[in-house]
C-alpha cells in the first residue's frame, strides 16, 4: 500500500511540474499576459528550441578556441598565416563538398524558374553554369573531362568544380530557399507547388517573411495554414476546406531553417583541424599538420596500412601511382567520401579539391583583429523602402527588366534575381552613436585604406590620389558603341603590383593537383571571386542557434 502511495505521489509531482513548466511557457512570467493566444492579442513566443537537428547532409561542429594560422615550418616564406588565438561559434557543416549532382539540381531549377528562352531571363541560366572549360590544357588531352565531368552520371558524386566564388555564394542562397520551401510543403503550410503547372516553383525566404502576397504571382490559395488557430466572431461562418487558418509564420516560430552560406576562413580551418581528437580536458596535446591526427599522409591502421588518407599530387606526374597499384585511387577529384573523415565527421578537408571560403583576402590577420568569429568581408545592409513605405522587390512584374552586370572576364550575371528584396548599404544615420560599427563596407577596415589612415575623414574620391596600401587593378569599364550598341570592356592599363582587392577571396585546403604542403589546413591562397578552376570546389555551413553543444562533456563532445 505504501509503495502504491509513493508511486502515486511521484506521478502527481511530475504532472504538477510539467503543468507549471507548460504554464510558464504559455504565459509571461513578468506580466501574466498569454503567449500565442488569439483571445489575448496573439503575442508570439517561440517554442523550446533545444533540439535543433543538423540540416540534411551536415554534421555539427562544436565551437571553441584554437590557434588559427600556421604552426609548421613556413617553407614558402610568405608568412601570411601568422598564428593567432581565435574563438569560433558552433555551426553545422556539409559532410563533404557539394557534388556535381547536387549543383546540377540547382542548375535545372534555375532553368525551370528563369527560362533562358525568355528575353528577360536570358543571362540568368548561363550565370549559374560551371565553367567546364577549366579542364582544358594547351598541351594536354583533357576534352573528355570538359564534356562529361559535370553532367555524366559517372561523375555524379564527384565534387563540382569550375565554380567561382560568386556562383558558390549564390548556390548557398538558393539552398536556403529550397530547404525552407520543402519544409513548408512537408509541414502542410504550403501546397506542393511542384505539382501546380500554373505556378513556377520560385520561393524566397525573405519575401515570404516580409510580404508573402508577393510570391506565387499573388495566388493566396497556395497557402494552406499558418500557426495556431483562427478565432471567429459569434455567428461567423466556419472556414472552408481551402481557407487559410491561423496566423502567418514568422521567424520567431523557429520553423524555417537558418540560412546556408560559405564558411568563414576561421570556421573552415577550425573544422579541418578538428583539435577535438588531440585534446585532453582543456589542453591540446601536440599540433596537427593535417585534418587527421598524426604527421603522415598514409594510414597506420593494420587493415589499410600504407593507403593514402587524401587525394593529392605526390610528385611530377604522380597523380595516382603505377597501374594496378594506385597510391590514392584517383588522378582527378575523387568521389566524395572516398577517404576517412576527420574527428568532426568531415570528409576531404585535406585534399580532393580546395574550397572557397567567405573571406576577402589580406596577407595577414592582424593580431589586434577581432578574436571572436573572425571574418573580413562584412557589408552591412538594410531593406530598401520606397516613398510609400513599402519594401522594394526587384523586377517583380512583367514589364520590369532584370539588371545585369558584366564581370572583368566578360561574363554577364544578374545584379539581383527577380522577385527578391532589394537591399542597400546602411547610411551614416544608421551608425549614429554606435560603438560596434561605423561603415557599411568593412572589407578594408584596418588594412591601410581610408578608414585605417589619417585621411579617414575624407571621401573616397578625395583619397584616390593618395598612396594606397594595396595597389590593385580597378574593375574594367564598359564602353558602348553609339552606332552598333556593342559593349567593349576596357581594362585598367596602369602597371599594378598586386591582385589583392576587395574582390579577391580566400580558398583553403589542398587539392588533387597540389603537393602535400598545401594539405595543411592553415595554408591559405587567393583568387578573384569571378574566376574558377578545376581544383576549387566548396561546401556550405549553417549557424547553430542556442547553446554551443548538447549532452555532457566527454572526450569527444560533438553536437548531435
């Protein structure tokens, strides 16, 4: 009898605590007002978000402190990877590089939404196509790769190459929208627009959150339900089968995924080094040369002893080894996940293809730079508002034209995709009495240009005649023939001493065509953001919201 009484008492206590906890979540503990209650203002409070799941294809990287920069001998003597202690926040990262099949899905989607047969969209499709001619060699027979590497099923799971930084960045934006569209369809908030021939499957997360009526040609019947329930007045007719129920979804509901983006240099290097496997409590045991533990590029395990742990060039002509005994299994990029992952579960962080990161390149990372989630390249913007106070949508009607830009290599890209929100740089009024930032474009901050010189109060045009730290080429200008309308690019003819500019981006990691030296995650190289090669690919990351990690601390405390 006593045992039954104890069990009943415990059960009642648990039930009471659960009700108290639920009550606290649905009611303001400071005012008593109800949350998410249509009868009391329907004020929003998001539900608990302690169980964030890793996005598809990604693994969790628990943040922490590490030594960013080179800790091995600098045989190149460039000293552009000076060690600096850095902290990185937790995030999610793709297990492997974006593959040909995944990128080709993006290409097909863009062709479907913005058909090149329409004059208005004719340059959008071509702007996302990888440059397959990066495989050509003046003294080499490589045409089979130019013709097959992107589309042939034999290479479907190989990392995509021939993609510029600009293209990789646009893919990340598209992936955000594609994932959120699929989420809303799966949760029943939106009809499956892929089955509706009358509507193009275009979706933009920012437009959806700002003004959903601007999507799907204004067809409101696409939206099936929102969040919560709709309270109707007494005597009001019940909602029909296809009527919208609840309130509109907002960012506070936690339904939509965090945006996908390219990793910062600090995030990529932290994830590649994976110091979690050579850590003892709060100390690092030794220094890592590669993405894996140990100082050799071959496996020491009994089963795979002698096998290469990455795909790289061993010497002149040594891309794969002898016939019948391939040293690394590939002479070009290999299929993703062909080599063992590092301690975070990430594949090919050393070798296979190098990878674009988000940062604007500068030769050194100043020791006085921000030591918390360092990133160079921030451009702070805000939504563009018209005279009537409405958010401006780019080319959102039949007559509006898409604005295009011509890159230095002659390629034409859209300045902004149609039906997306226009953003403009913040102004001086937005930074009044601020202490954390003062300008919109922070790419040059502290590197010897205007804001780090004694001429910081001058305008850019006044500084033009002054000495500059980086004497980089200027963007080509366009000259239009008044008679024929032909556009000619005129390059900067002044003698230049460097390629470093705000359009130059960092890429990390060694590749199939690099020697072992570049497998060190600390190594950094750079290339103009509009150029592509046959050895640079990319992978995406997504921010983790809430606590750094989950679960108790242990030897390998990864985000689950």
